[in-house]
C-alpha cells in the first residue's frame, strides 16, 4: 500500500492505528542502547519523531514522554518539545527523568508556565543556576517548593532575592528561616518586615555573640588608638567588634547628662531631636535610630535598650513616648508591649549588641552618596555586589525611600 494514499472518508473521526504503532517503534529506536544504534541514527529518528509529535494527540505525546523518562540520555530536540508541552506531559520527564540537564530545565523554566516551574523546584538536587532562574519569576508557590526541597542548592544571590520577595509576600519566610544557607546578613534585613514569630526565630538563631572576634582582636584596639583611629576601614570594623555600645564622646555635645536622661525626657513625647540624641548616645546614626523608632512591631526598642544597658522600664518609657497603648480597653496589658518586653528578657546584652551594631553598620556606614541615589532610584545595580552592608541597606531602606 502507498503510505501517501488518502485515507477513506467516513462519518467518524479516523483512528490511525499505524500512527500509534509508528510513534511507539520510533520511541523504541530512540531508547535502544548505543551498541544497537549509533548517535546519528538516534538523532535522525528523534528528528522524525519530533515532527510527528508536534501534530500528534496529547495522549500520544504522553505515552512517548513516559517511554523516554528512564533514559540516561534523551535527544535534545525531543526533550525541548516535551518539556514545553502541557504540564501533564512534561511532568513525566520533570518528575521521573534524572538525566535532564540544566540547559533543559532552564529552557523549560523560561518557556513554560507556573506548574512546570513548580515541578522543576521539586526535583532532587536543583542546581544554583536553575534556582536563580526559577526565583526570577517571583512566584511564591515555586519559591516555597524550592525552600522545602532540602537538596536544592541556593546561591547567595538566590537567598537575597528570596529575602527581598518576602517583603511583599511573607508566606515563604518560615521556610526560608529553616534554610542552612541563610546568614545573619539576610536574617537581620528580613527582620524589618517579618512577623512576630519570625522575628523571635531570627533573634534566637542569628543573634550571635562576638566573643571570639573580641578575643582575636583585643590587641588591635590599642594599635588603632595609637594611630588616632585615622584608618576608616579599621575603625568601622572595630566599632562593630568592641564591647562598649554607648558613645561616651556624644555626652559632651548632648543637652542630656546621660542616655537615661534622654529616655526619661522622651516619655512626654519622642521628638525628632530627642530621638537623634538617643541615637547618638547609643552609638547609632540617626538613620538607624529612625528605623528603630518607626518600626511598627516595637521589638527593635527592646534590642536598643538591652544593648545599651538600659533597664526594662526604659522600654516602657520609649513606648509611652511613641504614644503607643500600654493597656487594652478593658485594662489588661497591651499584647504588643508584652511581646516587646518578652523580647527584652529573652536576649542577652552581647547578642543584642550584635544585632544593633549590624543594623547600624548596614543601614548607615554603607550609605555612600552613590548608594543613597541607587536606593532612591530603585537601582539595585548601584550597590557593590561584594559589600554585604550595602546590599542589606538596599533591601531594608529601598521601600522607605520609594514612598
């Protein structure tokens, strides 16, 4: 029979048994071991198979995808076609085929849809480069699958992008906080828009001691003092490491006799001037202090007071100065204030200093004129990719400047 002959016309849709058999046989040839078919024969068969599958029914394409899923090497043209197909067809390969290359997965991620990317995120051992592309789409479902995939490999830019994404959608924050790739630099930035539970986790896990650093650098402080602290690089690093939090030199220029006196004055209403003085006396830049005092949750107030050696009553004084309610309508304690006071109790002085100094380091010391302009313009490329504090400042402050 001539294969080019026209099929007979009937009233029912034709059922081409030969097509199904031919698809199966060609798939069988593609699956033959290299001892039975050479690379050129396999490629030629794959090209013919691709041409047929493009017009075939989804059920036929699904059968071929399932047939190929266990191969250790699949012709690239076949992989590309099937991975771009309906998710039910692509799933056969994305779920069961271990031999897919990063190139295959990247093409699928960029060319297919959300469900395809979700399946990629669930694969064993997703590479760093594939993770980065998946995260570019900003899809919370895909990001959550990646975070729950213990074998997925998250690069530092990957983690930074996820941290930034949690600002608009906090659903992924709990899973992110469980990832081993998360570092203090990421966690201290995430803190600013995290909920109460996430903040507690961050303080418990990432509020680390600086004792090892202090022991390692103890003899360097006299060296820097002998040089009159003229080296700005050494000065900034040693300011982060040193044990003393308060700025004793600021007392001479302050209208207040002490930090305690400034906090007491704030009880009647925290003005901008008083807030700046509290910041200076606490060893902070005004921008860091402003971030602390305007934080809606209030936990940074507890960090500030504990790090500077202020008593718990100082937390209440600042709370009152910010005109925040101390009790509920029925006279019971305000739960937000109670949560902040609990934060004060749970964190040690040295660890509170680590958090506070990291905030000050990242939110002020890194703010060069170029970075400030980049933050205002929303230009992430304006941050030095090697500077941890600059990237933290970009993440933490860009929303404020964008208002």
